[in-house]
């Protein structure tokens, strides 16, 4: 019986697997290209003229077009053009920077030697990752098919702050994929669409290679994708369309903002609770007369650094800077004092699950721009408010125990 799962395209000289929808070069074609490349690499090492290089490319036009349309010609792959050529005093002809051509050739050499199968299927993305990097930090949202949106963000260290903007964009993408790795595994996500306002990052990841300055970053991302067993697609978006992740990468992490006073009063009235101590406050943005400072010592503060003393014998108003939310949850767990905690409504965060579990009630207050007041320092530095919605969580263990007792009593009666 004739095997119809494989066929050979004599024009492109590819073995096409119809059952698995993939293709690869036939052995003869692979050998031809291998020797052609080796010959041209030797030719480049002898510093050829522009005419010699052009003649060779004209003869190998068929080779320069890849089946999956990733590139048009070897000269274009690495951005080589007449603009990249230069005049040599000892030669009349224009010379191309041969080291750049060698870089391209060695890449193709590896592709041909490996001769890996390439898919013919156009896979649909199962999640969309929108990311942004700023001089201060990075931010990302992961949009799932369920409609949920997960959020991650971070700040650069001193060394990273000196990096170029393109390198920061690449590092941000790597961190995004790394931090969401467990999510991809649990939800069995295999294809991710990455949206970025960096055209360089989008183009380099699409062809999975880059210039010398970003080559290591691209390789690191490709290796990570192989480890996570995911495929990535890329799409460029204008900066003006990237508002949420831009705000995440530039948001204030020092706590120089506060809930508007009218929101504070309405919340306390609705839940019939009066906080006695405002943790993570300043003299200017405190919402309770007694407060604990975030950083520098201030006149009138009860003490410096909220984490330096146990949280007990008070009713706390807790509105910590976002990077401190996890640490604040650990501090609260020790004594579980009656408190109101303010945090972004970010499902998918590790601390978010703990907040829902430990709170007796919660209320989504609204968009951060309508709920929060930026501080003077924040305005001066042009930092942004936390994107998305802000929520309040009532942390009252006595209320939870009372509700559990009432439920058990009703079950016993029935």
C-alpha cells in the first residue's frame, strides 16, 4: 500500500509530512546547501569584494528564501544593506562588513546541520502577554481565554538601570515568561502571543536571532521557551495602546499615595469599624491621627517601619506599597488583628488568594484613578498610580468565627 503520509516536493526539495503537518529538507538538498555555505564562509574569510559577494548571492537566490517566510535574503536577515557598507582606502570597491555576513552564515549553517522539522500549522494563541519596560521597571499582563487577567511587575536593580532600552525590553519578556511558567504548565498553554511596543524586540524574537548586543538575550528567551515547551508569537503595538503595562512599569512603589478621605469614611461607616492606627503612612497622607511612617522618621509618628513591631492591640488601616503586600500578609498572620487592608484587585497573584481566604468581607472600590490620591513626591517623579481596580478587605477573625458558628447552628437545627 502506498504511504500517503509523506510526500516530496521536487521544486523546493522538502520532505512534507502530511500526517503531522511538518516539513524538512531532503538529504541531497541539505548536503548541497552545507557545501555551498562552507565554500562561501571560506570566501568571506579572504575578504572578497562587493562584486564577488553579489555574484554569489545572485547564484544562491533560491537558498536565501526560507519556506516559512522568516527572511527574504541573507543580506536582509541581519539588516545588511548598502548603508552598512564602507569605503576601503586600499580598495576601489565598496566592502561589506564581512564579520556581520559570517554571523548570518554560521546561523544558517546551524539550521541546515540540525535540519529540524518545521510545522506547517498556523497555531492560534491560547494566551496574550502584553508587556512594557521603562527606565524604572517592567510590567506585564497575561490575558487568558477564561477572561481572567494576571498581573506581574518589578523594578530594575542598579546594574539593569544602565542597560539600553532594547535590552530592558528583552529582559522584561524573559522575566514575564519565567514568572508565568507554572501558569502555562497548569493550564496547558502551549502558544503565547507577546505584544510589545518595542519593534526591535518583536522583530528579533520573530526570527529568533539578533545583533551582537541582544543575541544573548534572545538565546536566553528561546531556551526558556524550549524548557517550558511553549511557542511564542509576536505583535507590535503602539505605545499609546500599551497604557496598563506602561503604568505597571512606571508605578510608584514607595507608597506615596493614599485612599481619598471620602472613600475612607464611607468604608468605615459601611463596615462599622474605626481604625486606630494607620500603618505605612506619612504626615501628609495619613487617614488616622496615629500613624506609622513608611521610611524616614517624622514628627508625630508612633514609630518607624511598620514591620519593626508586632501588629496587635490596635485596629489597623493597612495600605502598604505593592512590593510589601506579601510581607504585610505574613506580619498580619502572626496575630491576625482586626484590620482593613487595601490592595489592587489582581487575581492570580500569590497574595491575592491569601487575602480572599483570610478576609471576612471585601469590596471592589473602583478604578485606582478614582480611589487614590497621588502624593507630592510621586507627582514630582512622574510615577503612575497602580493600574486597574482597588479593593478593600475586612480582616476580622471574630466575624468569620461568628458566621461559621451560625452556619453550624443552622445545620444542627435542621
